[in-house]
C-alpha cells in the first residue's frame, strides 16, 4: 500500500463603465442557496482585495422548462421576473455588507445558468460559484454547473463550498504543480492571490509509484544508477517545486514561499494539504501520466471534496 506522507425576457442590468469598473469585475452566481451565499461572501471579499466591482448574477427560467416538462415560454411570467429580481437584490444586499454599495451590481438572465455565466466570464477577471455537492437540477451551485464552468469559462473560476471558512485570509494559498503550462499559470495566479491577502504561498507537487498489470513497480533501472523508481519520482517532484518556488521568489521578493512534496495521489495531496488553506489553486488540465497533478479528473475531485475555495485555471 502506498503511504501518504508530506515533506515540509432576458432581464439585464448591464455592467457599467466608470471609474469603479474600468478593471474587469468579479462575477458571482447567486440562486439563494447556502452555497451561493458563501460564494457571494467570498466573491465580495475578493473584489475588495482586487479593487474592482462585483456583479451578482441570477439566472431564471420558466417553471418546468429546465426539467423538460414544458416548452419555454416566449415571455417570462411577471411572477418569475419579480422573483428573480428580488433574488438578485438579496444577493447584492449581502455583498454590500462587505463591499461598498456603489461597487455592487446585479444582473438577471433567463435560460441556462452555465451558458450565461460562461458568456459573462468573457468580461470578468474572475467567476465565482458555490458548490453544494448535491447537484440540484438547474441550480447555479450544482456540481455539474461548476464543472461546466471550469471547463468552458473564459476567466479563472473559483468554486466555494457552502461550509467554507469566511473572513480575512490568514492560512495561506496552496497551488499544485506538475510542470504543465496550466500549472505555470496557476502558480502565478496563486502568487498574486497570496500577495493580495498578505499570506504565504505553498507550492505542492505529488508523486506515487504507478501500478502496471496489478503490480507496483517499486524498482527501476535508472540508467545504471542505484536509484529506485520511487527515488526518481520523488527527486523529480522536489526539483519541480524548487524551480517553481525560485521563479516565484524572483518575481515576488516579499512573498513567503513554502514548498511541499507529497507521497500520495495528486488529488489526495491537494485535498489534505488544502484543508486549512484560504484558497487552493489547480490547473484544469495537466501533463498526464504520473505527473498529472492538474489533470482534469484531479481538479474535479478537489472541487468536490475540498472544504476550502478552489480556483481552477485553464
């Protein structure tokens, strides 16, 4: 058994362009659920740290249409419109407790939550959604919607679990690396997030010995050396995080950077190490094979199991 150890009807209030919104806003999906409330709280704090506006988006549809019970009506019933506007106002009011009211906007759309959020992400610096892990049909906070956004959004996506810790960041940012281009982007965004919050950055790489034909390959002829396969994988992971950390330190000399190498699966390493993190950052796609720390399936597992907000970078 491999051990797990770690060293070290569209209804729209358009986004305005003024002195507050010259930078791309943070956009958060809101549907009134506990998870979307957590997402609004986190997104408002992040917009404040970035010095940008926040757009609270609510998406509605005709009763029954999302379940294919009726054909979508050409005109949204007044009752549905009013309810959607009230919901958006509720989300905006919640955000205004954290962010100045003039920097909070609401937007209501009719149709697919994932589709509208992907579209608005073209003009966003960050897209934020909640995750209940229960997957309600048609909900902004369902797991399937969050996964779709991470695969198709034009901006980074942060998925906030409903029980995420809120308040000032104090525990640090965790980012996973595997040498892929997506991981390189993830590291830079994670470093920027750590700098904004004034917390340390931990750069993590994971390694485990592959299983072939039901047998664990614990030995390997490393070019005539005395290295085992385990030694080679561990050394490669260590070199990777050290090189990544050196680059971050050169670009952000005031940032505290910690490196960690975990003998476990990539997903387990990120979930375990990220339990106390303010933010976990992963790439949506990695290199594949034993280096696949940011492989799509890994990012999905981390999104589903993490108790901390997870940023997925494409």
